[in-house]
C-alpha cells in the first residue's frame, strides 16, 4: 500500500471554482517526488491537502492508512506529513534555534528527554549543530530554511513536503537546502515531495507530477517528462538550463547526444567531442 495516496481529489476555496480537479497519485515510502506547474496550477493547495491543512471537497486521501476525510485522523496525518513553506521567517517562532526546533515536539506533548534527543538529531541532520544557541535572526536565508526543516524533522514525519522552499534563496542557499534534503532522502529514507518551479531541482526525483489548472497532466521520470518539450512549453514550463544549452548547440550543428539534462552530462558530452577533434 502506498504511503500517501490521492484518489480523485477535488478542492475549492469558494465552493465554486475548483483549484484541484480529480487528482489521483500515489507516493511510496522513500520516494523523492517532484511536483511542478506554473503559478496558479494548484501546487501549494495540493501540499495543504497532503498535510490536512485543508480538507478535500470530494475524493479520498490516505496517509499511512489514515483517512484525510476523517477529522479524527488529522492529528496522525499531520504527525506524518511535515511541510516546509517558502518563507523561513514565517516558520521561525523562537529567539533561540534550539527552542525553535523544540516548539513542534513540545506542542505534541513529547517528553522533555525525548525532545532533547530530537533536537540533537534534527540539527545534526541539517548540519546546524553549532548554531544551536544562536538567534535565527542572525542566520542567512539558507541557514534559516535549514532550521525550518530541522523544526519539521523534530516531529519525526514520514513525509517531508517542500512547498517552494528554495524560492526566496540565493544559489548558495538553494544548494545548502537541497543537499540536506537529498541526504535525508538517501540516508534516512525520508519520503520527499518537493514542489518547485526550478527545473534543475526536479532532476534527482524518482517521479514527477506536472500540474496544470488543478489537474495532473503528465507523470513520469524526469527523463520522460523532459522529453515532452513542446508539451511543457505549452504549459508554461521550461527545460533545465543544461538541456536548453544543449539544444541550442545542436541547432548550431554541434553533434551532441539527445537526452542531456544536467550540467555534468553536458560537460561530459562536450569533453567527448573535444577528444575526437
């Protein structure tokens, strides 16, 4: 049974215009999932549905066997699905880092001794142990977002949802956050659902869901999704930068192979060409 499963989910904020329309998808334990789509496609609303922040108007959502339509299951679902939002300043609630990380477990009634262990685990997981007694206001954007992730990890969720969590960060901050998330996925088997408009962030996903006007219109691996160049363009989405560069070089007559998506892949192909000259 999938860890998270949505069946024909529909949701509207005003009960007139559906923001999510008959969405069906499944997520297995330990998967790295990417959800992409242009602004207004319903991505952030989907994150709220996953976490139980909003309730579907119709359809069914189950998380680890708990029914999202049953209000008695919401506590268990929210324990299992942690969401990190776009602006870390909106998620930091304490004046000291360790107090901020402890906030969630304290509200769940976790014993004090266990909270200490969770703070240690969460800060180590995001590489922020030495900032334990620092003020969040003195941290960089990337560091703040890592603390926000630590606060979610202290809840010991099964699923980590990143809702445009790198959108407000500079390239270094984005790299810091993504490195942490990929490490958690690979080493701790944390299931990750990343919602993003950065196509480069999609490349490490096991599976990609493309949303348009509240519907899932494409599903597949990153390689399968990025083969649909014309379809993505019609949906207002771009290819990863390396793929764009590779396509333009091919238009100029450079004999590059198809399917280049990463900077590393582009560099290897160019080096191979140079070696033949």
